[in-house]
């Protein structure tokens, strides 16, 4: 027996209703995703294009919102654009250009988040504030008609130092507020802050998260720990 259903129910009871839980199912077998679906879970997150496509194909008949949360290479964008609900990991103009191009081809508007590098660790991807401003002020960006920037995403440092994690989430919230005021004031769709994972979601909620990305706390440990 898996605890997936119970884990989801407990999580839901602990967070405000406006917060979306993305169940991060990377490396998890299909039967665990089915347990989550049976518990009413609709939003699933994957960090690899090929794995997300495989799961999408197998679970085609279910009403699922697929979230791309991992680093995305431009040459793979075309595979996910037709079905992805939200790309959390946009970290360059080049990538956004490709998402726009592929979306245009199929007459779709693809929802995206700008990923920010808020952690002290070098290894994590993402923009800094200045890079994001340059992107949003660029002529190229103003010509993109098939992408919609819905907010921001970030990963805190993997640490027991809760004060550091809190500071990093506050930083992301400040970035969100700043971009909202300067670029998206009248755009209601710019409303999402994707932050908070299994180890730090409580802090993330306190600091204004609207989307949690939760893997281990729903599905249990992964076979191969990845980030
Ligand atoms: C794996 C992953 C998560 C979920 O991590 P857990 O600690 O298992 O909840 C969240 N966000 C991203 C970007 C991930 O790669």
C-alpha cells in the first residue's frame, strides 16, 4: 500500500486553497501517479522532457496538467509545447524565443515562469534580476505573441538553515513584486510564485508561494536522488 493519497490529503489540509500543489513525479512509476490521480491530483511536474512525454502518452486519457520544472534545452522545446500547461524553468531569451516559435506553429499561447537563481549554491539554474529586466525590456520579447509570462520560480538552498531559506524566498517575492510593478501591472495573469519543495514548503507558503512543487513528501524517496 502506498501512502500517496494520504500524503496529498494532509498537504491539502495544511495550505490555503489558492495554492496549487504540483506533484513532482520524476523517476516515480506510473502506478504511483495513478494513486495520486485517484486522490484527485491534477498537476504533475517532471524535470526531463523524455520522461514527461512517456508519462503523458501513457496517461493521455486522464485530465492532467503537465508542468516542466527542470532545465530545458531549446532543441527539446518542440516535444512538450503541444501539451505542457506551464514551463517553470525559463532562464534565457533564447529559450523563450524557441517556446514562442514552437507555440506559434500550433497556434498556442504557452504559459511560462521566469526562473531565478536565489540560492547560494552555484549549481542551480536561473536568471538574476538584472538579466530578467534586460529580457523583458528587449525588442525581441515585445514581439513574442505566443508566450505568456505568468510569474516567477525559484529553488532555495538545500540546507537546514531555515533563516537562509526564508531570506531566499523573500528575495523571490521581492523580485515578483518588482516585476509586477514595472512590467505586468495590468496583467492579471502575472500572479504565480512557484517556490517550496518537500523540505521547505511551510516557509514558502508563509513567504507568499502560490505553487508548491512537492515530490518526496507525496511519493516517498526517489530511486536516484536528483535535483
Ligand atoms: C525534484 C524537484 C522538486 C521536488 O523535490 P522534493 O524535495 O522531492 O519535493 C521540486 N522542484 C524541482 C525543480 C525539482 O527538480
